C-alpha cells in the first residue's frame, strides 16, 4: 500500500499559506494604524505538526508594535504632517525627508553610515541612550528627556547621560545660556555717621559710629563705639564684617569763612566692595547744608548695599529651597547643585545691569558671564 504522506508537498503548502498570510497582513498594516495579527493555520499530520509550532513561534517573533510616530525635522509628509512610518515590517528603515530636494528618503537608523536625522548628533547616540522616541521627533534635541533642566542637545555636547537626572552639565558652562536667572535686585541704603566727640587738636582712640536708615532719621539702626581694627555691619543683626575701622587722621576742610582748618576723621574700609575707593574717610556730625551733600566736604557717608536674588533652573537644586539664594554685590558664592559630581562651583557677583541682569565670574575664568533676569509670567 502506497504511503500517501508527501513531506515535500506539505512543506510547499505550509510555505504558501504563510506567504499569503504575511502578504495580506502587510497590506493591511500599511493601510491602518492598528496592529492586528493574522491567524496562522497549518493542516496535515506528522511533520506538519512541528511546522505549525514553528510558524506560531515565528508569528510571535515578528509581532509589530511600532505605530506611526512623529518624524525628525523636515520629515516625510503623511496626511500633510511630518511623519514617520515603518516600511515592510522593518523596525530599522525609517522614511524621512532631509530637504526640499529629497522626498521619502529611506534610511536604516542602525547603519552608522546613514544620514543623521538630527544634524551633527548621530542616530546611534539616541539609540544607545534609550532615546528612540526622541530620535523620531522634530523637537528631539530640544526636549529634556530626564527632566533635569538640560535639553538632549546640551547633554550630548557635555557628554552626560540624557536619561539620568543625576548626570548633567555644569550650570554655568563654557557655552550656552547659564542655568541661573535673576529673580529680583534690591538696594538697601543707609547713612553712616561719626559722633562729634573729640577735639580737633587731639588724636582719638575710639569713635562713636551710628548707622541710620536715612540721613533724616533721628533714631539709629546700629550704634557702636569702635577702635582701630574693629568691624561692624549696617545693622546690629547678621555678620559684623562689612566695614573695618582702619585708623584716625586729620584732614583739612573749609570752615564757614572759607578758610581751611584741620579736623579729625575716621578712615573706614568697605570689605565687600571691589571698587577702587573701598577706603573712605568720614567727618564727624551730619551735614546741614544741602550744598555739602555728595561732595568731599559732606559730613557722614551714604552707603548703598545692593543684592541680587538668584535661582537655579536645572540640576539637583532645581525647585528646592536652596535653589533660590541671595548674593550681595561683589560677594563670592557657591552655585548650589552646580555640577553632578558634587564639586563646588564658586563665582563672584561683579556687576548688576540697569536691565536687572547680573554679571558673574567663575573662579579662574577670563571673562564674566551674564545671567538674565527671569521673564515675567
């Protein structure tokens, strides 16, 4: 009795069935955004049972999960919009448009020789850093994939990890806008006066210093008797290191007749200014004539104390209390959450512009960096 089993014929039938099913599925997939898997049915006996198992395994391995996604800049147009679509079940071939002269260009994103979708940033950088979705977006470089305040482009330029919020560039780097902003600038003014308590022909050893919020006040906000070497602040609270008494000396001033006569003065140093006139002298008493105000003959000294409130916009201090801090003009400060390695980043507040922005200089830097004022929301 002849054997009716024909393995070759069965394999041919199975192959034809699988081929027809794949072709039908391919046509359906290209016409819809839904992922529907075709059923695979193989009939027969003997070896056909094993082929059925293999066919089912193959079916699972080629299951497509990629749907239409946004494309890179100047991407291929689908329904009038820049789009990206898989081609013939391939997860590697992407359809893009690089410029107006090239349409529907097909590239293999895993091919190192393929055209980069985002300019100078290799396709492989996106893939190796888990940014396949960003690779297929028109704003792939500008988005912040790990929410650390830095864009993918900034992370690429600094060779940090774009999917790790603990890995980020310097807040005040060599290029680009610093990750700092000026919240507000405040100027506190005061009037520094020396009591007239010593004779013109004697050299005093102490001076009674008074600090007033303004020169028309009668009640001082700070009152001290100091000798040479003593320091004080603008108020009785906080650090008492702003000013230091350098010494007592004599200086000629015009009297009411216009003749010059010597007076004792106190020389004081401003420890928190980079200005050339960080040392100045104060005559005893308050000026009574408006003509003396703002001149070398004025009694007392007007003091301006300017501070800037800064806020970090990226890094580990982003959104935390320490991320907003106040710095006095000419102060040196550490940028909180400056770099991901935890090292300190020190800078000096050099100038404050009329627009409200400030200029800071990093330690060892040749030129200052402008920190803009925050935009009003």
